[in-house]
C-alpha cells in the first residue's frame, strides 16, 4: 500500500528524482529518521509556514523539509491596503518560493493538501500524492464563515469582495474603487474579535480615504463594526480627523454597526432589526473567520473555531506531532498577524529540532509589531513582547509594548511611515528571502 | 491527474546531503531563538531600513538595549521592545548576534 502510494507520488512530481527520494524516502520506507534526517512537512507557504520551513533548515540543515503550497506566487495581505490606496502595485506585494528551494534547501511542492491522517502521519494532496512525515507543521491561515450573516454567500465575493486574502480579491476591490463615481459611498463591514489583523480594517479605511481625497473627494467611507472598539483606535481617529475631516464614519455595534443581514443584490446592509440600512456603491464585507479549512477538517479545532496548542511549542493539544501556527492557532495574547505567524514559525521549528535532539523545549519569548499607514507619510504602530505565563499562555510582558505616543510630532509619524516600508522589506526577506 | 511541481534543492545537493548522512542532533539554544525574533525587522540579509545586526558588537548591543529601555537613546519603537527582555536575555541575544557572520 505504502509502496503504491509512493510510486504515485514519484510519478506525480515527475522532476527532481533524487531530491524527491531524499525528501520522502526515509518515512515512506520506514528506515530510521536519524540516518537521513527526519522529514518535516509544512502545509501552507504563507507568513507562518514559509518561515517555519526556512528556520527548520537554518536550525538543523540535515532535516528533510517539504513545504506544500498551491500557489506559485503568494500575495502578502500586508501592503495590500497600500495597493487599494493607489501607492503600491500588486507586483510589489508578490512573493515566490525560489529562495526557499535554491538557498535554503527546502523541497517546495506546488500542490494542495486534501487530507491529513494523524495516526498514519501522512498527508494526501489534490495532485494525488501521499507523503509521510515525522512532524507536521500547519499554517493554513483563515477560512471565512459566510454562514454567520444571512443574505450573502462565498459566491458573492466576486461582486462583494472581502479582500482579506490578497491577490485577485485585492484587484477586484481596487477596480471597484476606481470605477466608483465621485460622491459614492464605500462601506466596509468589519468583523468581531478574534480575526486576522486587528488594525487591518482601519488601515484599509485610511488608505481608501487617501485615494478618495486625491481622486474623488466628495466620496464617503462608512465602517460598520461588529464590535465596540478597535486596535489603535485613538491614534486612527485622530489621524482621520487630521487628514480626512469627516470623510470616514465609524459605527460601533451599539450604534448600527452590528450587521444582521445583507441584501447582496442591492449592496445594502441591514442592522438594528431593520431600523438601519446602509446602501453602498462599493461594499467590502469582511466575514467572521475560523481556522483554515484543512485544520478544521483534521479536527484540530476541537469544538471551537481555532486550534488550541501548547503555547510553548505550538504543538496541537488535540493531535500530538502536528504543530499549528499563524492565524489558525490560539496563541494567548498574540494577535493574528504576519509578524506573529513569522515568530511562531521559528518557535515551532526550534521545538521540533530540540525534540529530535531529545532536549526539553525552550521557554519562548517573542514579539509582535503592527505598523499601519494613515497616509503614505503618517504611520502608527503597536508592539508587544510575549513570554510564557504560569498558566501556560503567551502573555504580554508588563511594562513593554504599547502604541505610538498620542502627542508625537509629524516627524515621528513620518519616521514610522519609513519604518513601515522597512518592516515590509525586512519581514518578507525573513520569510521568503 | 493534476501534476505537482517540485522546486527542489537539486540532485547534487540532495546526494551530498545523503552522503554526509548527519545525525539529527542539532539543538537550538535560547539565545538563538530569542535573536531570531529580531530578524523579522532587522533582516540578516541587510535588506530593509532597520539597522543590520550581523556581527553587531556584543557590548554595544547590551548598552544600546539598555539605553532604549531607560530612554537615554530616543526611539520610535525599540523603547517599547527593549523593555520586554531581562538583562540576562539581552546578554544571550548579544552573545548570539555577535557570532553571526555575513
Ligand atoms: C488587509 C490586511 C492587512 C494586513 N497587514 C498586516 C500587517 O501590516 N502586519 C502583519 O503582521 N500582519 C498583517 N496582516 C495579517 C497577515 O496577513 C496574516 O496574519 C498572516 O499572513 C497569517 O499567516 P498564516 O501563515 O497563518 O496564513 P497565510 O499567510 O494566509 O498563509 C496560509 C497559506 O496556506 C496555504 N494553504 C491553505 N490551505 C492549504 C492546504 N490545504 N494545502 C496547502 N496549502 C494550503 C494558502 O495557500 C496560504 O498560502 C494583514 C492582513 C490583512 C487581511
């Protein structure tokens, strides 16, 4: 059985014969992992997965590391709001896997995992292969819960984009904004907590406002928010007033922001039991979210929407041997961000390398930083350092972290805007470089 | 059947790896893991505009992290980060980073 599956796989990959044998031979034919290095499979080549694959090889060059990702090009969500604002191109937020393969010795397989068998330690792919692993890391990002609000389904995303996964969705929203007449209304429905990138919706509103101010200054932006407050709220609102006057209107859940239904045909949102309706010219519905589909399907979420893990190592508390990082995981106080996913990839990689060496796991201390642009020259940030608390969760270290000062001069905002772009270059080099 | 595409490290490299047949005995020390979180912004490839850290002198690292934490060196964000690490952790980071070579 194993042999047949393995032959299918060799046929499926076609090229790179010897590399393939080195990559999959050990687990498939049952020889000891120590003789050729254990085989670690990483599912998902986004912020968390690509980092984990690279750092596994950095920490332990003898490991056989296979990264499975369906897309040849990954478009980062970070920077996608700048594309919407008209001051970055899609090419500038495109990342590829060449360096992971050629520089770091990761075997990159362009395919999609359809099933994981935790008992057999095997993954099956859409391309028809079966691969065995000694350890598995999953970083499949998010999936959308379109069933949360009646009147809209995933099929509507072509016309009512979420643009919460970058790529075609970003292009659709940008072209809708470009086609919108001056004086139109851009409506964003922002999800309740927890969700991917807590400051993201508000950076998006800022960037759309920047574009409107230049191209269609009579237009309006309405944020219908399924919560009462949001990340860096004071700094965002001060920035909006300073740069955009009253162009952006934010409605919390208690003042009509809690969208209960969507009339997709008429681009209209309904809240307050029908008392409040908002008609959009461009509607950006960001649905509530859950762990990536393959994590849900593997049972890694238990009864909830996200994957519980041992926060010291990111090993699943449900299926030992599977590590879940990034947005899909429950990571204590760490937000669902690219910066968090990147650092979690390093923690999981170190935990696996140390487990193979028979060492106790390290107690991680790690960090997050989220920069947001309010204009291309005005940025704000939130930062935190996290350590393992007595209750086993990752909590913010007291006295550290926090947001940019409220009273900073324009020169500091500008400096942070320069560092926002530096952050992008730095993190993308750390992940895919 | 849909075909998978493999970007591999190449046959020669794979054979070399097999020939060496090293034991999986690598170990990650705390200093290395702590430092890895610096590289998110301070890329070890020296891209981006945050100061590069490769080969950063040990004692200078310790003094600068302290200066960020006590406010004597002004910063936009390193003040907020530096306060999150104990003196012992900062020394581990400084020790590890000083060993990095381009
Ligand atoms: C508008 C916006 C702005 C943002 N800005 C920032 C920011 O400024 N800073 C920041 O830190 N974060 C930011 N983020 C958040 C950041 O993009 C995510 O938190 C981060 O990418 C999560 O990483 P991940 O690895 O969990 O998931 P992802 O990066 O989404 O990667 C998941 C990958 O898994 C692959 N995958 C899924 N299922 C399978 C399968 N079955 N088989 C194989 N592969 C699979 C997908 O193709 C994808 O490539 C932003 C997000 C948005 C939406």
